[in-house]
C-alpha cells in the first residue's frame, strides 16, 4: 500500500482528523487532479455509511481549501522531513534554523502547522484545543511561568498570555522569532529568545512551572542523542517543584512504543514522574502527548557548573526589567 493510500485509509476509518489527513494527502498526491479523483473514488467505494460520511467530509474540506495546495506543498518542500541529516548536533540544528527561516519568509501561513491549511481561524481553534487540555490538567494558571521550546510564530504565547504570569518562547529560527515578536508585541508578559537547538542551558534553575514542546521535540531527536540528553537535563533543571514537562509528539520515527519507553526512561533519570505516555486528547490534531512532573517535595537538579550565569534566562519578561 502506498503512503497516499495508507493516509486515505486511516481517514476513512476515522483514525486521523480531517485537516491533518488532507494536509498529508496534499503532500503525497502527484497533482491536485489526482487527489480530487482519489477522493471521489474513495467516496464511491466506501464500505459503510460512516466511512462514506468521513470521505465526504474530507472531500468537502478539500474543495473548500484547494487554494492551499501550493502553500502546503511549498512548506513541506522546504522542510523535507525525511531528508534531513540526523545525529549531527549543532549542524542539524543550524540546518533546521535555515529551513524555518525560509518557511517564515516564503510559506508562513501553513509552515507552523500544515493541518491549518493556511486558515487562521482553524489554526486558532486547534491551538485553543491544546491550551484547553493544559488548563484541564492544571498545568497553567495565573501564577504559572511557561516556557515553550520551538515557539514558531508565537501562536501558543498569544493564547497562553491571558492565562499565565509569564510566557517565554524559544526558537532556533530568527525568522520565526521576528514573526512571533510582532504577533505578541501587545502582550507585556510575553518574551522571546533564540535557542541553540542542542541544549536549553540558558534556562535558570526552577524558572518554569511548565516547559512545553508542541511538535518541536522531533527536531531535537533528529539532532541526535546528545541534544536529547541536554534538553532533558536542562528542562528538568528549569522546572520548579510541582512543575511539568509536556511534549506533544516525541519523534517522527513512527514507533509509539519506542517513544513511550524512551520518555519514561528519560523522565525517571531526571527524577520526574510520568503522568501521560502517548495520550491523544485532541480531535483537531493527531499529536501524541507525553507528560512528566516534578513532585513538589523534590528539589530540581543542581545547575551544571559550565553554564555561565550571565546567559541564564531568569523567567523575567522583557517588560519586567
């Protein structure tokens, strides 16, 4: 079975949210006409009423968003997920910085999330669903200090700012950071800063109540084992007692069991308690959520001596002096 057919089959069975399925089908189809024909054939050949209804929903979504074809394929073409160098540390992180600088210039409307199909209202709805899950889990509140790693254009910072004391977005791409700063310029409790992609050693001990990765940890995995180890170490050190690390999508390797095993092992190694392993709480996006928490009674790890004090982020926003 081709990748295109597998995506369409999963959508027919209701295993993939429609916008996610359509974005993937746009990437895999040789041309728009082939996609249109495949959806028509799938609707005609559906085995059950439920399957036919799902394909008709996908078909209607395609017809309403056919204009996003070029932008989706351009964004994916810039990213080329399956062709990036793996395990090369700073070189890989720098390569991804260049990729997302290009996306920020050339395909920003879909580059932060292909499943948005360039629709800001749909992206806001999907963002709100993730934020609502964090609220329901008690991970954000009026005193919370949140750090998002891989913030892109700042959509989560904008959504979280009214709910939290401080929100800081980190990204390897200066192009994305420029867009994020412009988007959140009116929010005094939001700040942005560059990160290396190989570590988070600028985070001060116990400076965050939530460290959040939304579809960004896979790029840490692509940067190699040393980068993964450093991100775990630095994120755990940054968590205040009672704080949480939340990773929505751990890797792109397609092995959910391996991701769960590694997350649990890494969490235990950093003195964190696993709260979720591959949960799928969203209806608009297919992200798998991993969550680990620092118990209130346990101190954060001591900072590593090689971290220069002057480079550590203290959790203060740019408006706090």
